[in-house]
């Protein structure tokens, strides 16, 4: 998923006719602890785990995980082979899994007016997709299909919620707070800011070290978190 601004917001849910409908929100507190959770374990070789960890290291969703949590993810993901032209997720469906691409190429397509579809993004090795339905508990925002044979690693919703979701949400919240102080980002909408937050990577610099130098080619910009 991870679509660009052309992807529409999830459709509003229409209330059934006949009477008032109630809405609820998650409550927090000591009396609302998460249920006991036993993550799935899919057998893998050490070589496979090494490959998966290398792919996960480049994803914002997993970069903040502690070592023990990363170990849970490595055990929980399941290999999925996607053949050319095969659809791995369908726009509008419920989302129970997200995917991390190890190899191959896929495309994200969205339906626009009159049933026409538009290709909005290429997905390749190191990318993840399908996480929006898990992060925001909404329907799939796009259809993703392979353009060549692809190897993906599938992570289930329950493991994602217990291990990954909280860490990702905290990182987005922290970074988006910085953006209020950056004039360049004031005009960017909430979705755009979330994409920038996802792309940020932390760098630690010692006193006296040059971060950028006059005259060099500029391929990064920096927001100061502390110091």
C-alpha cells in the first residue's frame, strides 16, 4: 500500500437505518491490558533469518525494535512467493497481513472514477506494503500485484499490533512534533508529514564534527532532535 496522495481516503462507513448507533473507542488503564499473546513461529534457517533481518533493517517500521522483539518478528514472518500478474492484496479487502519484499517487483494500483485503475507506486526489494490497513484498522487502500516473481515475507496482524505498531506510532508522533518547528513542512498535509516521519533516520554527531560542508552536493536535510 503506502500509496501517494492520489489514493483516496478510506470510504466513510454509513450507519444502518433504523435508530441511533453507538460508537466506541479503546480505553486505557491497568484494567485494559493487552491479552496474552503467543506469536506464531515458522521454521527458518539461520541463512534465511539473516536475509530477512537485512531487509527489515531498512524499514522504518522495524528500525526501532529491540533485539528481542526483532527475534520475535524473524520467527513470526512467513515466506510468500508471488508469481507474475498475481495479486497479493486487493483494494477494499480487509487487511490481516503486511508484507516485506525480499526480491522481485510489484506495483500498487488504485481505482479511480468509472472503475478505471491507476498505477501509483513501484514496490521492490526492501520495501514494505499493506501496513496502512494494520496501522489504521481500515480497508486495503490499493491493489498490489507482481510484475515479476517476488519473494515476500508476511507478518500477521496480531504480531504486528503487539510488537511493531506501538513502536512505529511513537516514532511518528515524536517526529511529527518536530515538524511544527520546520517552516518547509508547515504546508504539507498530515499524510505527507507521516511519510516524511517514516523516512527519517537518526544520526548522532559528536561535538566539533562537520555535518554538512559548504560547496558539497546536498542530498539530505536535517532536523535537530537534541543538542
